[in-house]
């Protein structure tokens, strides 16, 4: 196989719709091998053999534009041992922060289409937009992404592929550049559920071990073997491998969360959502409306917690010990320093400021400022601590509606009236509903046009946060969720959106099996 690694900047040269940071020649595949694209915030060493030039891991940032990791992420090694051949590193929103893959040092990701014989570019979603496009265009059989608040599910929905976010702590994050540690997960994208399910659950041949069973001692958040066993045995639920025949939906109960039926939901998506529910009913499933009252606060809580963790994570990029060093201080900078005492720190400070000004893009700077503010002593109680409280309520809402108990809890949670945020009234339904899965759209709209996204970002940079409204609740609760393609018809014609299924913690196996039937 050729060792050429083409470095592509701006719009991709070879395939205008497939947008990658680095692209490798397409390999010839042997049996059981598959082509893998890897989001560029996941560390890789050489593409497919040690003689080849090591790949960079840029995180879509100027700061790491030349960074070559000395080690490989565990997930990449695990996939290589299961037959993966690396075909490229994919573009993303810088450090995973964004919903349209436009905040990147390498130029926006786009999916190309046609409307009334005109070429139109649409958003590929973010932040794993490059991975989604690599799969949608068939250049990769499987792609790795990261999902902190929806970054695998949203691009999957916009590009019409499958995107799976596992339970928090299931897949190793060793070698994945952190964005918000308490939320970060590694996710998988493919055209169908089956290849993802086979990797997670293990092949029907029982030769290949499912990734769900693999603890990684190098990742402190990776669930221990003991905890994995306890989680799997606490319920008499199915843990794989993926059955050959469609998983029966008879006797399964799906909840339709009332709070997801928001005014911003596009009518065509609402229509396809109810059509999907009707289809499940025809396959023998039961459908019930459920209430998750804290959902309405989840998005705000997420955009407090994630930037707070990001601001702390990104503090290490100083351009001195970590990240690219940008231009040394000039003489005039030196003149600012206040004499021999402290001069060194002063110069370091200038270097630090220069590096961070040049190294980070605007969205990352915005998150750092937001995070540093909400963690400051003056704002901590009102923002960060309140957001943590909302996060607990979001988790509790999910635990209340699922029939399976959350295996991480020793005893059922108690409902305390005093802990409710003021805006949640008693008119909200609080009875036990006991569903197997939740069924809802992945995003309120189909993929918006890229030109509209870019002009909206200029006017109101936080408007894009709204796209994550249906994906962040499962992230805050650490639950497994999957987006499968859902056809929609609107005035622009037929398009693709995502149908999201959310399961109880560690119910990933059943979620994947059911998603296969639903997709
Ligand atoms: N769009 C969300 C954010 O910008 C989610 C990103 C992600 O999941 N990496 O934080």
C-alpha cells in the first residue's frame, strides 16, 4: 500500500464533499477488514504500518497544527486489531466545540447537494462533521467521532447515517483530546447499525470480543471489569451478541418525551417522528407519552458545565510547554515588563497571551471566557453549582421513566420537592412510567444551508447551541443514545433527519439491537 499522506487544507481537493484533514490512499481490503476514518481529536501514530509518516492530531486547531502524538488512542488500537485500516483523519470543530464543523482552522466541512439544479452546500453537523461525511460518501466504512453533547448524533442526523454514543465510561478515552471530561465519550458512525453493533457487542462467531467488555487501565473513567460485570448482571437483560434476525419489538415500551415537542421543532420532523412511532406500534411495540420536566433546563446546564470543564482543560495550551509556540516577544513587548524582578514571568505571560490569541479560534475563546467566568468565585454559586443541580435532576428524570434501574445507583433515588427548580411545577407528571427506550428526534431541523449557518454565526454566535437541545440530556445523564436515519418531506423536497433512541445506563446492547430493527 502506498504511504502517501496528502495534507488537505481548505476545501478538500479530491472529493469536494469529503472533507478531511489528512487523507490516505484507499487500501485494498481483505476479509474482515474495513476502512476507518478517525476524527482528528483522537491520537493516531502511523497510518497502517510503522514505516509510514506519523499522522498529525490537530483537533482542528492552529495550536496543534503540527502535533504528532507519540502514542495511539486505545480505541484506534482496538479497532485495528479488529481489522480497521486507516483511511484518514477527519475535520471537526476545534477541540469538538461546535454543531456545524465550521469552527476549524482547516475551513468548514460541507455536504454537497443539489437544489433546483443549483449546487448547494449544507451543514454536515458538528463537531464530528468530517467523520459523518466520510461515511455518508462511502469513503470510509466506519468512522470514529466524539460525542460530548451530541457531536456524533447530530452529524449523523444531518448526513443521513447512523451515529452511536455509548454509555459514559464504556469505550476508552485514552488518547482522545479532552473537551469536557465528565461528558466526553467516543462514538461510532456507519451507514448501518450492524457494523457498529458487531464491534460493540462482539461478532456472532464469539471470536471477536465486544468492545463493551474491555476495560482500559490507562483511562481513569473507563469502567472496571467488576463494574462492567455488575452492570450487565444486575438485570436479566440481553447483552449481545447482535441477533441475526431483527430484535422483536413486541412487549417493548417506548416513551415519547412531551418536552421534546417544542415550538422550534420543524413540522416535517414532527410528522416523521409520529410516523416512526406509528411504525413501531405496527411492529408490536407500545408507545406512551412521558414527561422529563428538567429537559427544558438541560441545554443551559450543558452550556455552563461543558465550557467550565473546557476552560480548565485548555489552560495547559501555553505555547511554551504545550502547543505551538507563536512568534517570540518583540522588543516593545519586553519594554512592558517591569524590570529584572518578575521579568521572566512577564515574558512568559506575553508568550502565553500571544500563543492563545493566535492558537485558538473565536469559538474556543468564547468557551474559555464563559467557563472561566462561571467558575469564578463571584459566579460559581449562580452558574456552575446550579448547573450541577440541574444535571442531577435530568438524571433523575431519566431514572424515573426507565423500567430498568440505573445500575450505578445502590438504591432508588428519592424525590425531594425542595430540589426542584422553581420553574418546574407540580403539574408536571411525576408518576412512574417504566419504558424501555425513549424515542425522539435527534435535532429540531434538517441540515441547514451552510451559507445561512455562517451568516447566523456572525450575527449570533450562540444561536447554534439550540441544535443540541435533544442530544444534551442523554449526555448529561451519561446514557447510551443512537441516531438512525429518518426520511422527511418538506417544501424543499425529501431530506434526511435523525430519529434518536435513548436507553438506560449500560443498556447499550439492547439499544443497538432495537435500533437495528427500527432503522
Ligand atoms: N455542540 C456541542 C458543543 O459545542 C457538542 C459538542 C460535542 O459533542 N463535542 O459543545
